[in-house]
C-alpha cells in the first residue's frame, strides 16, 4: 500500500509595527522557498490582530502561498466572523485554523466564552465544506482541563462538529504524542493529528511560554539549555539538533507531517527542514 503524502506547514503571527511587517515579509520570502503545504497566521485574543491577520493572509495568498488564517470567536460576534469567512472564501482561501481563542484582559464576564466546536459548527453552517478546518489539541493536556479524558472529549466535540485535522501544542516528548494519538483513536478520533514543533532559540522565553500554555520541558533538556548561559549561538545549534531528532522520531513513528511555530524567524525552521529533507517527503 502506498504511504500517504506527509504535510508540512509553518506558522506566523501578525507583527504590530511596520518594521515587524517588513521583517516578516522577508521571513515569508525565505520560508516560501521551502514550499510548505501552507502557512498559518495567528489571530490575537478577541480578534485583537484580526485586521493584521487578514492583511497578511490576503497579501501572502496573492503572492502565491497557500494560507490558513486562524479564527476564533473570542470577543468577536457572529457577524464579524461571517464577514471574514465571506472575504476569505471570495479571495480563494480554502483552509482555516479554528480555535476557542482568548477574551482580551479587562473584558471579563462582559463577553461570553464560546468554544472551538461552536466555531467549527458555525463555519460549516455558513460555508459548508468549502474550508478545510484544522483545530488545536494538547498531547500534554490543556492547562485548564480537569483530566486527560475530559480534554480528549473536548477535542472529540471539535472533530464531531466537522474538523478535518488537528495541530498539537508543541512538546519535546515524542511518547506524549504517541500515547495521545492512541488514546484519541480509542475514543473514535481518526482525523490526522499533526505535531506542533517549536524550534529552541531563547530558553528564557521558551520556559515562560511553556509555563503559560502547559507544555513540558523535560528536566534533562531544561538543564542542558540552562547550561548554555549567554552562549546564544551554542543554544541555537543544540536546539536545532533536539528539534530535528524529535521530528525524525515522530515521522518514523507515523506522524502525518509537522507544523512549525516559526516565531516569525526563518533560520532555525529552514535548517531543521533541510536537515530532514522535508521537501522530498511531500
């Protein structure tokens, strides 16, 4: 039986300054040479980067890349989401990443929190099967979840609502991914689950972000990274080796592809991509 083609994608976030936009344009230009299956673009809390997301998506789509904008209700109403869906559909965008999203700080209970499965249902109701919909999942469990089983149940609701595939939160323990996929399959979830990969370029930032999002940095890895101190280049080289080895293990273990969190940087993603000859696997 022929092995299914693996898919590889890269994520950006919308810059908040003109200088940041110019830098991202160069990063996109560099990473587009890798010919990823798509670029995704994040969507800030409550749609706080909605216009920036939309502008980047449409501009890079016009430049010839395949784009998958992130979308969430957050603090946005149905009319706002309906308008965005219509604009993306009219422009020829065919993929979305549907997320619960966060409500901006200060809005509190003034805005009702709506879950990602509701957004997936809304997209399907408004646009049928036009969009391929990715959703998020968490091999090491969402930090707000009460249990492993309940977290997978929330994931299944998104799948049952019409999600086509899923992208995981990043992790550094391949076993966490394998066991999560097995558990999901036992729960009746059969869509492709793409591992999220975070290249390591700054340990302090990674540690802070990991604490907030519930991603575990294994003790051995944390100690090694901490030992680099101010040796930024040494840490980056080591981080690339760690990520490349993780990616290779995941692909050999049956992962359907990889999704890279670029942090709007191109060098580490490019080196990992080329180390693994990913363009030859597509």
